[in-house]
C-alpha cells in the first residue's frame, strides 16, 4: 500500500499544513477515516436495530418488569431465568414441542425436498409448470395458510373429513384435538416449506460434477447405490446449509400456530412452542421480565444450534 | 490532531468543543419538550372491529363539523387492538387519542400503567352528559380506584339461541339447565354431524360464557378475595358444562371460540347455542345463516341458584393519557355516548348502557320481540362481570379454564378443579400485590 506524503487528497477531511511542514493527514489516514465515515450509517443502523433491542431485552430479563416496561422496575438478578428453567408446566413442555416441531417438520421437508429435487434434476416436459405449482405454497403468508387449513380441516364443516369418509376413515378432529394438533401443524409446515428445500437442494444438485456418477454407473452401481454413495456425500454441504436455513426458520414458527390455535397454542397448551409462550407472556400476561428471559434463553438455544451445524458444515466442506 | 490553541483564531471551535456541541444538539433534538398538536392533526381513534364502530363511523361527519377537526378511525380485532395498545402506550405514543377498551379485560392494567386518562371531572362535571343515567353495573366497571377512566358504549348478556322447529316437541326453549341437557342429549346425532348443543370450548375463550353457568349453579370466580373455583358449586358447573359439550357437542370443541362455534349453529348443525346477545344478527342474515326462519331466543336457563347470567359492558371508550388532543377526545366520548347517540345506535340493534334508552320501548323495536324480552330479563338478573376481576385477566382465565377443558375431554373434573383452585389462590395473592398502585 502506498503511503503518500503529498497533501491530503481524495476527499480527506484534514486541513492543509503550512508549506514545508509534514502533512496533517496522510492519504492512508484519510482513506481509513473515509472508510469509517462511509460505514457509519450501516453500522449505526445495525447497532440501532439489532444491538439495542438485544441489550434492552437482556436488561429487561433481569428485572421484574410487569404491566408497562417503563414503570419503575427493580432488578431481580437471574431470578426470571431460574423461574423459567424450573417451570415444568409451561416452559419445558414448550421447549419439547419446539424441538419436536422443528425436527419432525424439517426432517420430512428434507427427505421430500430431496426426492422432488432428484425428480426434477433432469429436464422433462411440463417441468416449468410443475415448478410453478410447487412454488405456490411459498408465496402465501402463513396466516392465510393457517386459515385455509383451518377451513379444510374443520372437524364439522371441513372437506378433509368428507374426503376421508370416501375411503372409510372415521372423522378426525385434526387441529381441534389435543393429540393431533402438533402433528397436523407439522404437516402444514411440510406442505408449505418443502418447495423451499427442493429449490435449495436442486441448486446444489445442478452444480455437482457428472463424472463421478458416470464412473459409478460404468462400474455397475445401480441408481440407489449412486444416490447413497456418490450424490449424497457430494451434496452434504448443501444439505447442511439448507438444514440450517430451514431449521432456524422452523424453530421460530409463530404465525401459523397462533392463527390456527390461538393464544397459548390451544386449550391444553398442546401446540405452545417457545415463541408462542413468550408472546403470551408479553401480550396476554404483560410479564415483560419473564418473557424477556424466555426470549434470551430461546436466542441462546438457536445460536447454539447454528454454531453446531455451522461447525459440521465447515468440517464437511473441508 | 488539534491545532495549538495559540494558532486558533478567535471564535474557532476546537474538535472537542465541536464534538460536545454536536452531541448536545443531537440530545436536545431527541429530548421531548412540551408538545402540542398541529391544528391540522386528525383526532385518531383506534377501535375494535365491531358493529358499534361500523355504525358510529357513519355519523363521524357530524362530530368533525362540531370540533373542526378530521377524525381518523382505525379498526382492529380484539387481540390486535390489545397488542397495539401494549406496544404503542409502552412507548408513550401520542398518535392515539381515543381508545376502545374492554373494561373487564384490559382496563385495570391500563389504569395501573397510567395509560388512560382520569375522566372523573368531565363525566361528573357535565350535567348535560347525565353520568348517572348509565346502568349501575357498567358505570361501576368504569371506575378504577375511585376515578372514572372510561365510558361504556356496548353492553352484552348471554342469550340462548335455539331451533324453534326442533324444540317445539319439548314445549319450546328449556327453562332450566337440567332441561337443556336432557334436550341436547335427546336431539344429538353426532354420528350424522348434528349436535344437541354447541358453545365455546377454548380454555381461555370459553370462560366468559361459562360464567353464567357458574353463577346459576351458585358459584363465583372468587369469594372474599380467595379462589371460588374449587367450591362444590363451581365443580358442579364445570361438570355440567363439560358433559354438555362432551356428550352433545361437536368434535374439536376445545379449539372453538366464538368464530368457530357460531357457524355451526348458523349452518343448522346444532339445536342450541349460548353466546353473546350482540351476535344475533348473524343468525338472521340469510346469506350466512340457514336458520334465519327457525332461530328462537330465550333467557339464560335457570340452574340450582336460578337464572343468573352476566350483564357486562363489553366495550368502553377511554382517552390516551399521552394524547395531545384530550379536549377533542372528550368531545368524541361525549358525543358517542350521549343519550341521543346511544338511543340512535340501540334503535339500529346495538345495545348500549344508558337506562333511559332501555326504558324507551322505541329503541328496542329493531330487535326481534323475543330477543328484546330476553335481553330485558337477562339484564334484570345479570351480574356485572363475566371473568375474574383481577389485574392479569389473561393468566386468570387460563387457570380458571383448565377444569373446563378437562370436563369437555371427559376427564376427572374434581381433581383438576382442586389443582386449579390452589394455583388460582397463589395467583390471587400475587395479583392483589400488583393491584396496590
């Protein structure tokens, strides 16, 4: 890098030194300052929109904030965290449901997404139409999808039970049932998000070299063997990346559950995930301190998962 | 790098001074000084999406002419409305002037937070407003800690909606809860998709309608500040309601609130339904109802303690404490809850809270005669609350509603009620502490 001793230029904010004296601002200094000046708006925005809410939430989680966040709160230390972590009636069941929902939905989406991506890997007639149809669920908002499925699955007036009746299956309660609610929500999530997994995995598949698969074919490997021993290992990084993206998104699912099950995730809290629980603590109970503690724990939970998956991705890539 | 002071011209600022000045300017810009509303600022009303709001919106030009200011009315659902208030008023927002609040759900918490203005001087000091004309129960519900903080605009009682054609053989609408259960069990054909009774079954959402069953069995949510949901009367009410829906109700009822239960009756798939009298028009509208010609209306059936329904102010008007247009906001309240406006709206089928209007038979002419009589009887017998009278109503409803769900699922109600009773007592101790504000 050149360090010019010429007078400050390139928009350098320094002032001119008297003739013969060392310049007040070198080019490098000016460049360095300019860099920060240009970055400042973006950094300020990030600081304001991400760091401030995070710090505010952490601060709130250490208080007994109730009713209004700005009403003279007292510091409780880690009491809210202790309350949350010892709550076996709402918190831990919500953790369990969050994990179950995420693992179940994302696993199914990955398997189905991979299957669809393999089917669409080679061009076929009408492929564009099929791809467009597959994208439709992705375009709708989760609340609209929730209402749509509520109408379809309504135990009394919905079309689902009507159709099941044709094949001799007795009427089901679906979202109205304590036992069936979470599996039903997982299936709705699978219906909506499998196309996204398909798109991500298809993008990965199209970048794979064809030679290894051709070599395996010449060596006599059948389609399944080629898929398991050639394609899957090469696609591993893409799959892990897709898992991180979809997994984090599934962990945060809120709108679909709230639209179909209402506050608390249903009458027996049967679909109450951590997000729904934190929302209820905030807007139904106005317990801002405890709600913030739950959200901080939830954030740590997500960060831990992302770190683990990222390490695996990096290891697999190397 | 700073120039030596000796080389700085007079009046030139050092970098540090400049920095301090800039920081001070930013702080000064951010600091909120005394604020006043712009003369062109509209009066902003954030209200519930309800027939009352839709009706009042058609008369807004009258008020706009009177106060010389545009009125901006925005409607949200109840949940969205509460969330909006929580977010905006936590930030002391001035962009709401008039609010619709649920006196039995949000008002106590809002008053504790200092979010709604004290209206005592305005309602009591204005002879033309006739504050004492409001029915006693709704008026008392508008007062928190001796201060009037809202004015009631919509009142609500339960009504028994029934199919006249189906209940004709039973001598018409049931007069008692026992008769209602017998008829429901007699008429249900669950395997064919027809139900003897439909009602709310959600843990939280069902509590308000269940309250009339509780009172009619002789119970209440609290007794002398202690939980009342473990008493034999409350357990009997839980068991009754649970059996009614478990044996005669539709599948998936524990996921049903008003929005899910009402269509089942409107589609002709249930013989009886107890819910708010304010929703009657949904059954008379032939575009969404198949029972417009056969629906009947009856007072709440009597239990062991008689017919004791709730009679509550479901929606009231309040003024945002942070509003910059409080005088105009009060003009809105005064106009929207005036005897003339309440009479006008009640004549359109929206029950208000003024006794003088209820005494005027002409205002009830728009209601079906049977419903008007039902409302009159229920109002006379009614109790002024339909949920626990506590600060954290949402949490209280979740606790109180747990045995309800157990009953509907056919589980052991008594054991769950005992557990919920203990939890509710603990809750009441904490809640009472919060009420000392």
